[in-house]
C-alpha cells in the first residue's frame, strides 16, 4: 500500500482551499489538510508533520513568508510551495530567501501546481519559479554584482564574523574580504551596515 503524502493548504479564503483540495484529491497519492491563518498553520504543522505545505503570502494574521521561514527553520526536508497573484521580483525572491521550494501564481493551472508540488517534494532544498533566472539577473544588474557577490551580500545580515561567513560560503576569509571590497565599491558604501541598508532598500535581499 502506497503511503500518501500529507499536504497542508494554508489560505484564508475557503473557496481557494477547497478548490486546491478538490483538484489535488484527484491525485490518489495526496492527503489534503487545511489551515486558514498563520496561527492555524503553525498548530497544524506541529500536529500533522506534513510532507508539504502550500501557503499564500497574504494571511489575516501575518505574512505567509513568516510561516515559510519558521517551517524551514524546523525542517530542512519539508516541501514548501508559495502561492500569490503577485509575481514581482520582490515576492518571488522573498519566497526563495525565506526558504521556499517553489513559487507559483495562483492563477496557474492545477497541473502547474502539481508539478511545483512534486518538484518541492523531490528537492525541498532547491527553488523553482517562473522566469527565475531573469529575476535573479535583473536583481544583480542593479549594481553590476556578480552572482557570488550577491550571495555574499545576502549573508551579511546574519551579523556573523567574517571567519564564520567565509566558512558558510566555503571560501577563505581572504577571498571573502576581496568580494566585500568589490561589493562595497559597487554599492558605493564603506561598511557592512551601509551595505545591508542599501541592499534592503534596493530589494536585493
């Protein structure tokens, strides 16, 4: 007997939850549960231990990305699919940064949602979204940052010593300092605090 994957649908609109639930019920390997708010989602995740969550960004008691960050902090293997009508760089890259596995537009066909869900279940530590490469390139082009420099920049907010940051990026401290010098020059800033602030205002992190 095949063990069904437990899927938790988190959305404040009952019609949306029921629509997704009804559509996914057509696939016999899924068992679908529902949550209508951030607080309900936390409780359901804790009790159900789902294999995947499908979460809307806009919830009545908070941002869905807060659920994504929290869920990812307690599970590296949970499949996380983010739903939104807004496919702006800010939303898609925000979902990626929060730890989501996939991002999909709410208006996409159910077959696309199923594909995103299956991708997330197979590779929860990776990220998939429509036009992702273009969105990443657009973000980098704002200041001419290379992909590695952008990666360094997104780690600065953690506040860790350079030695720790370098280790997390699998590079030497000297190499990290070289990247930081280039990042500061391209952003026209002189220190970490200024870099973080400018990056945040520009939607880079």
